C-alpha cells in the first residue's frame, strides 16, 4: 500500500457524489484486526459505513474531517453488531445528529455499548430496503444474513457501483503485506479461505447471496477488512464463494465424526 493512501482515497467521484475509503492506521499492530471504514458524500452530506470500535474513534473522526465536517454526517450504517464494527456508536451519536441503520435483530443489543437514547437507531427489516439520499440516489440494503451474523446487510451504492460487504470478502494481511486493491483474486485465496470456511453459515447461504450480488453487477466489492476487489477479481471472488463448502457443511470437522 502506498504511504499516501494511509490517509484515505476517493474511489468514485462525480459532480455531487463521492465514495471514499477512509484510510488506515499507519502502523501495523500485531494481534489487532485491521478494519476499513468508508464514507459516502452526497450533495455535501455524509453517510458513514461501519465506523468501528471505541479505540478507532479519534482516527476515524480525523479521517472523516479531511473530506467533510463531522456535523454533516446524517447517516451511520452498521453491517452487523460485532464490536469492531459498532462499539463506538455512543461516541458517534454524541458528536453527530446522525440516524443509525442496523438489522432489526440488533437494535436492543446496541444499548450495551452505552447508548441511553435509542430514538435515532432505526431497524432494517430482514428483506432489506433502500435509503434515499438528497440527490435521489437510493442506497440498497442487501440481505446478507448468516454471513456471518444472523442479521447482516451489505450496502450497495448504484451511483458508484460499489458494494460494501462488512465481513464478506474479508482478508487478514501479514505485516507489510497490506494492499488497498485486489486485482488478482487467486493470489489472495489463502488470505480469506480459513475465515470464510469457518464463519460463513453454509454453501446454501453464500450461493444465495452471490446470486443477488451478481444481479447488482458491482464494479467493486469493499469489505471491512483486507483489500477492495475490483475488475475481474469481483467475479472471481463471487465464483469462488458460491462454490465454497463452509460452516454447517463441515460439521464433522468441528464436532468430530
């Protein structure tokens, strides 16, 4: 990864719409999963995707502030409930007036991260839906349940043709091996296979999700960990995932035969 990219990179831009990767820590921390945050700016207003845990709050605030004022964040989207995704929610509700969107399964879970007023936490029903931005662009909540959370969503931006997937597609790089983009999927299978085999529920689930995503035809798949798939790597990843035996397909490996 180029040093300048540590501070964020615009992945898509037109007259009034941007999709931004918010950068990463400039120092590799052994034993800590590196996470990636994203920001959509539409007509000068912000939508923040999986802003992360408490220990990341100050860095993500600084990253967002390079592109937009914090008080212009209107929406925060959480793909699921894991602490590396959402444990900083009380801090974000304190510095913004944003509404929070998360699976309806987790609206009663989030107060355990310190929220007193839950009136700004809005449930996404299982079958998904859309979020209309001021420009008229409609972000799509794509059902991604059991991958790995029982209540999980990806978020598709049809304007940029970028699909944010949370943990789906996640890779864990070794020290000094981080890369922002994945162009050659086969060279990265060893970085993602173990996680997907264990954390994804079953082949029936991943195959269903892949069929939905293929219909959307994204140009990039942007997970919360690892690198961003683009070009041919998008279809190569979907092809690999749709055939993966995972989770419940491999019960004997986890329980014994």
